[in-house]
C-alpha cells in the first residue's frame, strides 16, 4: 500500500539539494509522465508559497505540463497572476518538488487547466536510509531472475529502473513474470557495468501498474534486498558512487 507522502515544501540544505537535484530533460519528462499516468496526489503552491490547492497532473508535453484548475475561482485567478509557483507530488514513495515561473490559465482537452513550463530542474526527496539512483536508459541495467519456464533459458531479465543499497525497482510487461506481493526471489543476478556481478535475494514490497499506451500494461515492482552480503554491498556502493560522479561531471 502506498504511504501518504506529506505534500509540504521542503527546504533542503545545500548538500542534500545537490544529491536530490535532477537536471536531465529526459529524466524530468519521464518522472512527470509517470506522475500523470499514476494520478498521484499533487499540491500547487502560489502567492509566495503562502497558499495552495490540491490538483492533478493532466498531461506532459516536451516543453511543459498541464495541471487541473481548482474549484475556487478566486484562487485560480491568484494562481494565474502568480510570478512563481511550486508543484509537489510523489512517485513510488519519493517526493517530487519543483518551482517555475510563467504559469498560465488555459484549457486542455476542453477543460480549465494551468500550463506550466517544463522545469529546468526538480528534486527527488526521499526520507530513506539509502540514496536511490535512477538508471538512465543508456545504461540498460538488468536483473536476471531465475525462472521455471524452460523457454526463458532458466532466467528472465528485467530492466532496473532504480537501485540503492536497500533494493531495486523493476519494470516488466504482462507476460514477463507474475510478481506476487511479499514473495521472495533468490539467486537474482545484476551485472553492474565496470564494477562486477552481484547475486541477490529480493522481496517484492509494492506493485504499481501503468498503461503508457492503449492495450499495453507495464508493472513497476519495488523490491528490497534480503540479507545483502558485504561483498555485494561494497560493489553496489561502488557502482552508485561511480554513476553519481558521472552525473556530476556531465
């Protein structure tokens, strides 16, 4: 079950701000589209963050996004007149926060909406023991899970969406594998490029389904590591550190 993430504005210290900041346009678009698809609770702050409305993210384009207007017309007018607004939502138990200038009152598919330009950066804020690393598509990190189906060659390889010292989030199509909430999968292998292969046991903690295209269903499975060994933990931390350094350099 999804926990309720507090949709309050976070004031981040400089070090945490650097760690949480996302500047990749492709990654920003992906995060916002996932929020839109899953209908996550969203708060829109205005008037210097003194007031807010609850809303939802309707759609995301290459240059901006549309959010639903509220029922209070005077508030809607104040929002449209605001110089700067802050939008806060969540995705897979992680708070998403960003601020932009230039909000406009528009219509979207015939309904009143606000249009916000795409943010130059946003923040993924999580109150966890482990830093979660989003895996870029170019990295193509996979988790090989033992399978009973002989046609799968003994293992099913699933894309890893993010990884931390505490677990991973996997993506799978309807026919890949039928994950069971709470079930444990032993003997899983993850090849960390330029670092090494780790073998882990994972336990499914949450399952979220999305339909990015008509007739297509994708499941995102949040899994925790069970008794991650010291050697695997060291390799994993080395990989996360390497990827963070590459992001900083670019």
